[in-house]
């Protein structure tokens, strides 16, 4: 045992030393938990305000939270989305790349495609939308992103081909969003 522990045991006995040690550990655990609770509560308040349309105003608070949550994939995804809604596309792309190092998913690929499209990086946007479409082949949103990416970069042949795929695609789950995407694709083919 360590010299300090030996002195405590000699002075108070083993039983009291164990109680004091457990009490000390309990106090330290409570301090850690309270600190984590403070960060969680702040993240909750910031994300609620951002969801109400104050994304830009919440950026300084997100930046402070980043110092604590920079390795948390859920935080990184939330931060990336709010950077996007605040119009901070370069920052959103950087955060997306950090998030993608730790996690891969449909929503992340779709959002990264949207970010790349806003930045005019159409080749990268197409890659992300294609990845999202491969992850969830029944979804329409990646195809819509592909269509717009092709149109915005002036590739009318691939845009038309994508519009045709969308128009002919079967809806597995009928939703207002899927119906809107199909309707728009059909109107592009007819024009």
C-alpha cells in the first residue's frame, strides 16, 4: 500500500479507512456527474433554441460545447446540422468530416450532400447522395439531391435520367415528401 494509505489505516483502522475512501470516491463521482449534467443541460437548451430558428445566434454556445463534446458523434451531427441552417457551410463540412471519421449513416451522407451542393462542390455532393441512396434504396431524398446536383452543374443528361428514375420509382411508403418529389420529377420529364 501507499505511504499515505498506511498512515490512514494505522490512525483510523481498516474499516474507517475504507469508509473514508468510498466516501471520497462518491464525492468525486458526484462532482463528475454534476459537471456532465451541466453540459447536457446546456446542449439541450442550445439545441432547442436553434430548432426554433436561432441557429446563427447559438453558434458561439455550440463552439463552447464543442470543446467538451468534440468526440461525441451525436453532438457533431447536431452541430453540423445547425451550422448548415446558420449558413456556415464550410464549418458544417468540416464538422461533417469529423463526424464521418467516427460514424457513417444515411442522414449524415444526405446532409453532407446538401452541404457540398450549397458550396458548389457538385462532384462530392453526387458521391454523398449516391452513398445515401445505396444505404436506403427505397428513399427518394437522395435521388432528389442527385437531380438538383446534376442540374446545378449543367449536366442535363444525368439530370433527365435521374428524373426518369424518380418518376418510375415505386413508393414503398406513401408520404407527402415522396409524392412531391415524384410530382416534380414527372413535371421535369414532361417539359
